[in-house]
C-alpha cells in the first residue's frame, strides 16, 4: 500500500482508542469539560452501564452557536493557544480531542446555550464523517452532551465492555474521584432512571467533611488526620488515615495534582515510606491528597487520558510529600499518647 494520509474519521477513531477505553472514560472527559466551563451543578445520566446512553448536563458557560461544529473537531480547543499556555495549564482539558474522539465512536448530540445567546443550538454527529448539521433546540444556559450507542461502529471495542454493573461501577468511581476534588460542585448521578448518588454543593468545612464521609466512608473520616503542609510553591493538603485504618487492598487512595486526579508512583511511594514500619507489607494506607504546585513545574501532557504527570523536580516533590505525611503521622502518635486513658 502506498503511504496515504488517513481520513479524519479514522484518525479520530485511532485517538479514541487511547482516550475512550470504556464508558467511564467518556464520563471523565465530559465532566471535566463541564468543570472547565465553570459549572457548579452537573447531572450524569447513565443507561445500561453507559453502553446505551451517557448524558451529561451542566450549567456552565456554554458554547456559542458559531463554535459548536468546531467543538467536535480534532485539535480544536478554547483552552490553550500557545506553548506557554500549555506549560502553565490549569484547566483539565487542553488536547481538543475528547469530543472528536467520542463522536467518532458513538451517536453524539451536543446542545448548548451561552448566557448571551437567546436560544440554544444543537449539533448531531453519528460516528461521523466531518460534516455536522446544526439546529435550534430548547435548553437552559449550559451544555448537554448526549452520547448514545457507544462503540456502535467499533465492534472490537464493544466486545470488551463488561457487564452493565461493572461498567457503572467504573463510572461511579470516576464521579467519586472528581467529587472529592470539586466540593463546590453538585453532582447528581443516575442509572436507568434512578438517582444513585447526589453529592450536594459543599461550601463550609462541615459540608465538605460530609462529602468526604459520603465518598470515603465514616470510618475513614474517624481515622483521618488532616494535612496542610507547605514549602515554597508546594502545597500538600487533604487527609491520611492513621495506622488504625489500614486497607487489605490499595483501594482507598486518591491523589490530585493541581486539581487533576492521578495515579502517581511518586506520591504513592512517598506516602508508603512515611508510614514506614507502621504498616505491614500486605496492607495499604488510605488517603486523599491534593498537591498544588506551580504548573510550570509539572508536565501534564504525558498520557492522552492524562492519568499521569511528570514532576520536573521529582525528588523534591517526593521528599516534600514524605515529610508532610511523616509530620502528620508523628503528631498523631504523640496525640494518641496524650489522650490515652484506657
Ligand atoms: P478540550 O477539553 O481539550 O479543549 P474537548 O474535545 O473536550 O477538548 O472540547 C473541545 C472544546 O469544546 C473545549 O475546548 C470547549 O471550548 C468546548 N466545550 C466542550 N464541552 C463543553 C462544556 N460542557 N461547556 C462549555 N464548553 C465546552
Ligand atoms: Mg475536554
């Protein structure tokens, strides 16, 4: 075969292979878009574990009629325009890839109304070639993305979908992870017409603890040591459970870098090291940790789904986290001695 440039349809589907692994990845991308649009109330409606329908509705700043088609194009984004922007990124999105990828493997409808527009408009794409049609629609200020029949045109992917329950559990977990870092946003998650989670807007510390308990369990809250640790531009905060609450599995660890959820080896290693001999080798610490740092000190463009970051000064960040957690654990131990009554 001679060398040829692939069609946009096919390049989008190839990109979708990396970004859209399963329904939960669609939910992650769409909810992140809603958050980037400043939404403080997001409805996530799921049918059949997401294979039937994923509908995300937000009250964010919307997309102007003239830009609706562009929003679905690959490498089209309103979030960066220069390399400097990329290096100082604070929005969750920047690759301009999600909507293009998702719409190449589903039947997608995007409906939006920015506040300055009198009516809403809608574009429809169906595992699409590049052309889309636009029509007026009824919708309040904000955006709804409707993703039906995910993977209808990519049978190989569809075959990898697990049971409805498993796929929904992955979605539930994505919403938990996001809800932990965005307490000021309300999330309403429903499955097959039934509301299964309602994380109410949490503004004051008490409401935030309530959300933490709803997501991580009251047990975690009872054992949680609060962290607030700083060094120059580095800020570590959140909670670690004392060694009275260890997990048989590594299933209660949530970490975030500049508000972005992550699974990061550096963070996990630093935390484990801080627990040191307090923790048997088959047990795992439970924690919810937020690390904020100068965005120019971290590369978020490592993985298409943005699951990973690279710290420019990895050692420094590692040691900083280690010290912050060690300090919290040591203070707690002293506290324990002080309060020991039995
Ligand atoms: P990215 O998030 O990387 O920019 P996406 O493909 O996810 O790429 O989205 C493309 C663009 O569409 C965004 O840059 C944004 O301008 C617009 N957009 C997508 N979802 C929303 C939303 N819920 N509210 C407002 N604008 C949105
Ligand atoms: Mg996005």
